[in-house]
C-alpha cells in the first residue's frame, strides 16, 4: 500500500534553517582541480511540527547553503508529536545507518548528537533520547532519522487502523 504524501507549502510556516555539514568537494578535470562546496541543511517549524532536509552544491558556501534551503523547502513533512516528545519508540534505517528514537519524560531535553539533534530541535521535540547506530555519515544519519519520524503514529491513527475507539486503546 503506497502512502500518498501531501505536499506542504513552505510559505505558510515560520521556518528556521540549520546547517548540519559543509563539505569541500574537488573534481579533478583536464585543466586542474575544480573546487566546490556541498551543504547539508535542515529546516523546520518547531511550532507546527514540520521539518525537511536538503543538499546544495555551489562554488561558494553561502550559495550552497541557499540551494540546500530551497531543496529542503521542497521536502517538508509533518511529524506526529505528543506535547513535548514523540509518541512511541521507533528505529529508522537508511543504508548502513540506524537511528533509535525513544520518548523521554518532561525535563530530559534532547539527548542527541550532531545531525539527529539538528532534526529534533527543528521539528520541535523538546524531550527525546536518541542513539545513532552504524555509520556516522551525516547524510545517512539524517535520512535514517527521517525514516524514523515517518514511522511515528498518533493515537487517533492507530485507533482507526484497529477499528476501535480512542478510549479503548
């Protein structure tokens, strides 16, 4: 069963961007070396529970970041959250990377490193425990985190799938 994803309009959200990594890339050609920069950017609206990521590549860093932001605006997704944390534990996979997300009680904060922290703060999660397993490549870690966020279900959705009332769960 294919899940149809509704495209979100970036203009209606108050998006904040966060640069996760900037990589200097060199292409060797006949005339010498061509230098450029690749940027990995996460954007999100913490109030609306919306987040997206994108990559941009250009000859200069600011242009690469700008391209990454534009790419991220095209990949926005809404995430199901409880008040300040995620509804349940979930494991996301992408390539050799795995990211484990666990709900945490109030006051715990975001226990995450690097790329996962950028995604969690951008989406508006205030209390979560995370563990990045496998690769440390920020591209694969972010994609594994997004895979985990896609798997999150809210109570109404689970009740509808089971054919029960929300009170019965």
